[in-house]
C-alpha cells in the first residue's frame, strides 16, 4: 500500500541556484545531497542529487548532471507545476517577498477549493503555493463531487470528437 510521497525528482541546471530558491526563498531545508559518480548499472556520471524537506517529511529533489544534456524551458502551468500547501496567512507575505526579490510571480488565484500564488524557479518550473479553503475537503470528496462521472464524460467526448 502506498503511504505517502517520499520525493519528486526534477532536473536542475545549477544546484546552488536551486538551493537559493528552495531553501532561502521558500524555506525548505536542504537535508541531503548525494554525489553520484557511478550509476547502479556501472555507467560513469557526474551528478549531484539534492533533497529539500517539506513539513510533512516528504521531499522535493533535484538532479544536476554535468554530462547529460537537458532542455530547460519555462514550463506552462498545465504541462508541469509543483503545488505546495501553505497556511492562508502565508500567501500575501510570500507574494510580497517574491515581488521584492524580482522573482516572477502571479496571483492570487481563486480555485474554489484553494487560493494560489505562483512563482517560477531558476530553471523555469512553476511553483504554486496554495492554501486550502474551509470547503476544501468536501469539494475533494469523490463521493460528493462526481469526479469519476466528469472523467467518463470527458473521455466519451474525446471519443466522439475523434470519429
């Protein structure tokens, strides 16, 4: 049985630049680094794997590789973003902090169940800070919100449009 997320891993172009954003700006402590000189299959590599801990004990992790090319680009929210939960009173101070440091920032956005603000990290990933509203748990209850029915309608409409 899956218990919880341990970590998500992403590429980064500069581990120190990444540390400054995730630790200094967002406040996630750097808790582990792994310098990888040989993969488990015996391939030589020059890779640094870093881990930043969230309050629930899960982690965001990053790989900086000196020899493996990777195309970094500004991600669109719908393609890739990382959403991190915060308390509602943290949104405005983080929004102001991002603006003060000239970090790309958007929001706040009202999503019904959450309010969100968005930043872009040094490698173009969109980082969402979201605060639950009082109605969050009820709105996220699949027994009450029709999630499966919505998915089935979406899937059926795709099939209808492809014929």
